[in-house]
C-alpha cells in the first residue's frame, strides 16, 4: 500500500478529451431527497456544495450562486456542471 502522496504523484497527467461526450447520455438523475420540490439529485448537490447559494426558481431552476469546481477554481452559476466519471 502506498501513501496517498506517492500514489497521486505516480499518476500520469494528460489533457482531458471530451470527444463524443453528450450530457443527454446521462439520464440517471433521480428525483432527489424530496420528490415534490422539483429538484433532482444533481440540483441538490449543486445547492449543497455552493459557497454562495444559487437562487432556486420554479421547477428547481438554478441561477447564480458560486461554487468551487473539482479543479479548485471558482465557478459562477450552475448550468454547465459536467458529470464526473
């Protein structure tokens, strides 16, 4: 077993390739913790992880807000958060 720092430093870095990616291929979002509020799991995670909460509109439409991306860079808004694999 390797210490985490050694294991991470052994990983090869490469530029991401999104060729062929289509968000519509990921239809697995369920109705979330409260099915009656209109927020699916994706929206609930965006709200929960926000540094500044987005405004939640009708049908759980999210606008504004601020969150940290998985690359540690700030991201404003929440309409283009990709799925991570």
